[in-house]
C-alpha cells in the first residue's frame, strides 16, 4: 500500500531528490579515493553467482534498524514497525512487514508485495526516518569530502535539479521530512543563475 498522506508536491520533490541521491551514491561507490559507502559503514552484498541483479549496500543502525541501498531505490527497515521501500523513480513509499525486509533483494522485481500497515501513520514515520538518515549521510559526505566533491559528482549528472547547491541537499532532505511529517520547514537555498 502506497503512503497516501504524502502530498503530490512532496512526492515530486522526493522523487527528484531520491533520483539525485541515487546518482550521488553511485558516484560515491566508484570514488577514486575509495568507496565512500564502505567508509561510512555500509556493507556490500552481491547477488549470488548466477542470479541477476544489483549489489545491495546495507547499513546497520541502532536498535536493529537498517538502511539498504540499490541503484533502483532504498529500503529502510526496522525490527518492530516493518520497513518502507522507496523506488528511485516513483516516490510512493511501500510498507513491508518486518519479516519481509530481512530477505535479500537484488532487483526491483523481487520487492515483496506491499501490505496494509498496522496504522496509516507507520509508513509515514518510516519514510520520515529514512529521509532523515539520507540527510545525515549527505552531511557526513560533505564534511568528509567537501562541497567541491559533490559539485564534481553533479556536473556529470543529467538530472533536473542541478541548481540545488550541494551544501543545501541535507536541508532539502530535512525540509521534505518535515513536510511529510506535517511540520513547517524553511525552503532549501537554490543557486542563482
């Protein structure tokens, strides 16, 4: 079941940010100084031999939570509330029960079928938590590598939101989390032309 509490504007903003973020993560993996995701504590899991699919980068978080990344999206999972899957090209969060988020996933076709959450608020809370983890990662990446690194990464991207400065990306994610959570938020700063 897709989260209906997310407005169309937030869905569009989330899709644009997630597409950009997946690009960033992909470039972080092949960074000439070393894989930035591994440096941040993610573990790389490859599909079993003979099975088609994308590698999964998984970060174990406090309390048994986890963040799994692929080129096609992400899954934020918890032991008690289940998880939420966000596809890179459709920011329509899908809630999954805890037992399904433990299985290895190698391609978007193997994402378990969405189920009805115990409460409509659960997938919203999980989406907000996932977004805040992304903002934390971007803040860490900027502190570790500097805005020049992100500018270089984005200079190769053909996406639409190039105008958003790298330093504004964590705040853009936090503003989206606040909007989805129902709180007021400041607008991210865009680069002037």
